[in-house]
C-alpha cells in the first residue's frame, strides 16, 4: 500500500512546504519512488522543485480535482529538480477549483482520494503539501492521506494558535477516512535554549500528544535552497538542518514501514 502523507497546518509560514520538499528529497535520494502533490494555490513547492512554470502545465492539481480520472497521467510530471520525485503541480487556479468542488462534487472532500487511488502501489510514498486554510483543499488532503504531520513554529509564542481547530478538523475527517493517523507535531525553527520553544514543545505535547523526536532549527539555508531549486541536502549536506532532515526522513520512513535504500 502506498503511504500518503499530508503536511498540514492552516497557519501560513510554519514550514509545511519546507518539510514536504526536504522529506521528498530524502526519500527520493534514498531510492524510494515519490510523488509530491501541491495543493497550495501559492504553488511554492512547484516553483521550488518543478522545472516548468505552473502556468505551462496542462493539468495541475486544480484541473485534476474536478476532472475525469483519465487526466491523471497528464497531471504527473516526472521531471523535477529532485531525484526520484514526481510532481503534481499546484497553481493559482486551485482557489477556483475549491469553489467548484463545493458547488458540484457529490463528495466534495473525497475528490483527491479518488484521483490518487489508481496510484496505489505505483509510488512508494505520496506527500501532499497543504494550503494555509482549513477549507476543502485541506479536507481533500486529509481524506486522501494515511498519515499527517503537523509542522508547528516553535520559535513563535503563537505557534500553537489554531492547532485545536486543526485537530478537531482531523477528527471530523476521520469519519470518512478512519485510517488517518497523526504521526506527530514537527517543531520547526526550534532552539532549545529559548523559553518560547520550551513552551511550544510542552503545549504541543499536551495538545497533539505525539511530537516527532527531530527538531528543525532555524537556518538561512532554507531560503538559499529554494533559490537554488534544490534540497537542503543538495545545497549543503553537512549543515545541521540537512542532518536533521535526514534523520527526520529515516524516522518517518520507519514509522511508515518504508525501506530506504542508501544512507
Ligand atoms: N527552519 C527554517 N529556518 C529558516 N527559515 C525557514 C525555516 N522553515 C521555513 N523557513 C522559511 O519560512 C517561510 C515559510 O516556510 P514554508 O515552508 O513556505 O511554510 P508554509 O508552507 O507552512 O507556508 C519560507 O520563506 C521559508 O524559506
Ligand atoms: Mg507552503
């Protein structure tokens, strides 16, 4: 069974896209066949790892959501800046697609799931980069996913703001997708010397229950990697943040029962 991992938090700027890209990069580099689905109208993941501009791609996730299943092969673009990683691009049209789903689809939150079903066994893992909202696009991601990671901005006193809404939303989606499992919170921009990070860590543990045992530090390399259209490993494999993402990939692979092939 292909594992489908949603990276979700309806707060913007917490590190969803950074997590999606660097996990995908590590999985791909270590021999897995990976698909990234960009569900964010801002299409940051697509701009980072895609070789085309989203406007040049005939079928992005926006078209795919409302389309017949025959469109699926056109949506999967195999050529990206990351080894072993294919991409279903996101685009600005996702905003409109979300409105259309609400009006027209028989099961508005289950369109993505039905579109990804034929890919079961084709990819080892599918990562879904969610938009910064709790509306239908995120519902579609959660209804399609087997697992979800919640990146939390550890360096901000407001890092946990809204997380209880997300957890309630996940519980609601579990009625249509009982297999959905919260792998844990991922503490982003973490610095254990700072009081605020300790505070967020404690409240994430209380509210979300599980915290992934890897903490991602703040690093200017994150923006540099985006500019260079590469992963953190590709930019500077010896940087601390690159090491942490390698460990995260290893940990998540173990949790998802995925076998990484090289170190
Ligand atoms: N660990 C980090 N250190 C420094 N900058 C980061 C880190 N994680 C994310 N960023 C930066 O913060 C911004 C938001 O991150 P992003 O991953 O796009 O969040 P989201 O997808 O949740 O909106 C981006 O400019 C990104 O480069
Ligand atoms: Mg993003």
